[in-house]
C-alpha cells in the first residue's frame, strides 16, 4: 500500500539522517591538539602547553597508546584530571586554562583508553587496566605531591589508581563519581546498544561508553576489598539532584573508608551531574588548597 511505502521511506530517511548526525565531529569528543592549544591560549593560559603520547603493554601482549595534555611547570605538584564517559581531555579545558590553579600545580588531562586520541574506539572495560594505563603519568611527573580528580566514570578510575599505587597518590577529588556497585544502574537498553548493528550506528565514543559501563557493576564489586588501601585525603562533590549518578554514592565512599579520618563530602544542593563545570571555581580552589 502507498502509505506503507511512504512510512518506510520516511523511516529510511530518518535512519540515514541519524547515521550522518552521529558521524559529526562533535560526537567524537576529540579536539585536535592545535585547536585545544588555541582554546587554552584564548582562555588566558600562557603557561607551557605540550601534548604527549606513550605506549603501555596490555595483559594480552598488545600495545595501547595513551594521549594527554600537560600544562605548567614540571617542578610543581601534579594534578591529574580524568574525564567521564564519554569524554576526552578537552572536557577539562577550563581547568587546564585556570591560571589560579597552574600557579600551584602542573596539570595533566588524559584521554582515557578508547577516547580522544588514546586508541579511539578501542574499549578497555577493566578499571584495573585503565589505572595501569595511566600509571606512567604518575611516575613521570611526580614531585612533592600528586592529586587526582575524576568526574563520573573517572571517579572509579582514580579510586582504582589510589588503591593500586597508594605511594604515588596524595589526594583524591571525586566529582559525581559512580563508585557504588549497589547503586550502579542496570538499564535494560544497554545490552541492545551493544548489538553489532547498533554499534555500527553509534559514534565510537558512545559505543566505548556503553561497553565500559556494561561491566561496571562487576568491576566495582571487585574493588570492594581494596578501598581500605586508600588512606590519602578524599574530597567528594556530589549534586543532590544528579539524575545520572545517585547522590548516595557520596555516602558509599564515607562508608567504605571508615578508618580514613580525612574524607570530606560536599553535597551540592540543587547540583546536577555537571557540577564539574558549573562549580569550576570552587573545585579548582579546592585543588589548589590541597597543594598548599
């Protein structure tokens, strides 16, 4: 019938438009180095800006490439910024450009495995492996003190880094971090998103995001016995109106660190999942105070 053909044609056109839209650069969360440098300069950052790559070996013997941006004086304490899912180092541009922060610290923003220019599209579902992939940065730039900041999925990544490399981490700032296995959402639609055809439609950044979130509950459960290894100061920022990461994740951190006397919960009234940016001044100042 004519109306069936018409509807089929409309659906086909909508499908093609969806594929085209998902192929737009904005969905890659990749910002070319020269573009990122220009943005940081435009925002007023005139400290040295450099971009780097290194290789790490995976457990199967293959090689993974990690990309990151470094800003500031290498003699200063280190702040490492770890983005969420999806994302990239450019998500941290406001912090990289913050001259009040780079007065006190050298700042590194990483592309987590599978994002940005760190083997884009190649998912790493293991939190232990992600922490190991970022470990060389802690070794290379460590001076007097090292503080890690992680947003959303970056929260459990930096927690795992502190568990596995406690002698290289002097403080954590977890912003809207999804760290509790009990609170980890189990959305029914995530498995269909991992079907081959759907994966082909999705931008690679969205596919990587879905593939690392699918096993996150089990990954967080595996971390439960390791929280006692975190003895450094921990600051948690959590919005009480976060619709992506339940606010009770902040309470979970307090619960699993009963012997750590330096855990501070900052519950942001009316705050959503994006307080990393809406509260940049407050969080940046907290990072600076960590280093004094």
